[in-house]
C-alpha cells in the first residue's frame, strides 16, 4: 500500500510540473540605452531553445532570433535580446520544448517614438546688427 501511495505522489508531481507556466515574466526594457526583450522562466527542464518572433500586424509573426536554453535546470533563468535594430511593433517569445510543444508569451507592443515634423525647417529669429539681404 505504501508503494502505491509513493508512486501516486511521484506521478502527481510530474503532472503538476508539466502544467507550470512557461514564463515568469516577459517585458520590453531599456538596458544601458538599448531596447531589450527581457524574459524569465521558472526553469529550463527539457527546453530546446526560445524563439523571438516579431510582427507589424499582430498576425504574421516572423522568427527574428533563436536563443539557446542555458541549462537543463530546475532554477529560474533570465534571458534578454536586443531589439534596437529591429523595425517591428509587436513581439512575442516561444518556448520550444524537447517534445516540440511551444507555448507563447503574451504579445509585447513596442512604443514607436513620436515624430513631429511641423517645425522641422523653421529657424528661430536671429538678432544681428548688420543688414541681411537675400539674392537669387
């Protein structure tokens, strides 16, 4: 009877382990003046690698990078990827497991800098003591 209970306890541990969340956190951050995707995982057991995917329309995501797992570890692990040179609006991370299951992170939206060109070619007035003339 004790061996049956022990076996059930081990099986339930594996089942609950398999149902863990894929990511602890995923965010866009400024790190040393670089825009980065930073993500952490609760562990890296049976993880093949991670895929960074990007899109401009939230439906057609392209793989822009593959990040290898750091170790087959039960400990939390943090990864980052520099997106400063990328020209996409939406990003997500896929956790590719050894059995080819692939849970995705939430979709991150990159804030594009506002470009106000209304005053682009206007020069401020300049004070001078000499006459200024314009000629063709």
